[in-house]
C-alpha cells in the first residue's frame, strides 16, 4: 500500500505543478465551481483542487470552467483543460481502485 500511496503523491505533485503553470493566473472571481479555495494559484490550493477532483466532487464543473476561460481572464491554455482533467481523473481513479483492491 505504501508504494501505491507514493505513486499517488507523485502523480498529484506532477499534476499540481502543471496545473499551476497552466491555470495559475486564471481569474476565479466570477466563476461558480472555482473560487478562493478551488484554484491553481499556489501549491496548496492546487493539491486541494486535485483532491476534490480525484474524489469526483463536481470535477466536470471545474473542467468546464477551465475549458471556457478566455484571454481576458488570465487563461490562455483552455485547449488543454479537458485532456488535463480527463487524464487526471482516469489515472487517479485507477490508483484509488488499486488501493481498495490491495486492502
């Protein structure tokens, strides 16, 4: 179980850093699902956002708001939002399933 948890942390770390570089400047004031605690401004908020996404709590709303951001809101990488979130959900669901099966 320890090795699966280690791999899970590495995956979260990699996606957190990539999320901060791609979506860290996004303006979340007028958004519904993303706000003061659900964003990629810093490392702690990106880890909380990814934890929320991994558990399946409104990840589709977060993904939709990331994909529909415009240049004026500080986000220029909206094209990669859907592959970013879908690949993260698939990888983390597979890892979480391995944790449940291992016990």
